[in-house]
């Protein structure tokens, strides 16, 4: 259940981040420049979108897996 809330929160963060990015990109395209507040909101949107996507990745995947006897076999699971 906790995992579902993390994924839902991540999806909301991505959408809110995109909500900051899209107007800033539209303003940049229309005017050719962004005011300081526009740059700050663009960066906030980028960080929200990137950070919000991180809970959606599989946190159980590792490069090395342990075999049943506790020794690492060097193969990804």
C-alpha cells in the first residue's frame, strides 16, 4: 500500500513539474527570453519532474544479486 502511495505521489509530482515547465517553454518560445522568475519556475519544474519519476523505478533491482547460500553470483536478478 505504501508503494502505491509513493508511485501516486511521484506521478503527481511529475504532472505538477510539467505544469511549471510548459508555460516557461511557451514564454521562451514566444518572447525569446525568460525573466528571472521564469527561469526559477522552469528549474523547479525540471527538478519536480525528475524527482517525481524516481519513486516509479524498481527499487529492488540491483547490479549484483546474492545466491541462496549468501554468496554473490555476480548476475543481475
